[in-house]
């Protein structure tokens, strides 16, 4: 799908600083599907994660990402909505947000979902993180689209002016889970997803 005028303008304006000043480095772009929708799922370090995650796909693709409902208040709301976000009410099992994500993916959009749900706190070991959300797997399976893992580094240290690093991985295997109980399939798929993200992080 093509990018919106606002997204295109924002990328043109902010792209050069991200690439040059923050020294964005990208690997694994060959794993990104060239056509059709897919779910893009990464670790979550900063509120700015969607931008370096999606910028390497510009100008051909625009990512659509879930954002907590609180961010849609004025004055930030109109901006993030124009940038492709759609709201989710964290902790409420927002079925509407999942349905929206599924529909977007089916329509050929790139839907970005952070399974950690919220930003990872500095110094907090991964083993102590809250249980990851299964939404990314659920959306990919229901929409029948690939689930692409990704990893980010440096977005929580912007004061150091980079480098920002992004790695994309091979799509997570979900085909063997389609005949399983939906809840169990989502749990197994999410375990595979988190393992793939962790492996990409270690390589950054």
C-alpha cells in the first residue's frame, strides 16, 4: 500500500536526521515481503520505536501501529493518527483494535505490534518482563498474513546520537498451528516470536 501524504512529508523531513545524525543501520530487509499485508513485531524500548522501525520501508510501505488510547488526546492525537496509528485500550483486551489490525493486514497494510505491550524499563531483565501479549500472532493468523520479527537498539539512548539499529528476521512459522486450539496456538506462536526477536537483538 502507498504512504499517506502526511506520512510521506514526515519521512522526507525527519528521514535525513535519523539516517545521518542518529546513524540508522538496517539489516535483514530481504526478509520483508514485497507485496501484501503482514504483521511486523519488535521489542519495545521507546515511544519513538515505530519511526526507525518503519522508516527503512519508506517510500513503498507505511506501517500502521497500535497506540495506547491516552496518546490520542490533544495535541498529539491528530499527529499520531495521521501517522498511521490506531488506538488500543491497554489491559482491556481491546477486541476492536484486534479486528482493526486484522482488517488492515488483509487490505495489504503493514501492521506493527509490540508484544511487550509497553516500553521495556531500563535495567529490567527480560526474565522479569510481564508475559508478552499474543495479539501479533492472533492478528497474523486470523488475517492469514506473514508475521515478521524485528529488533531495535538505541532508541532508548537518543541523547548519545545513535547509532540506531534495526534488524528484520525471517517470518515466524505459524502454518502448523492453524488446526490447534486458538488460545494454545497464540501462546506457542508468541513463544516462537519472542525467541526470534531475542535472537535478532543479540545480533545487533
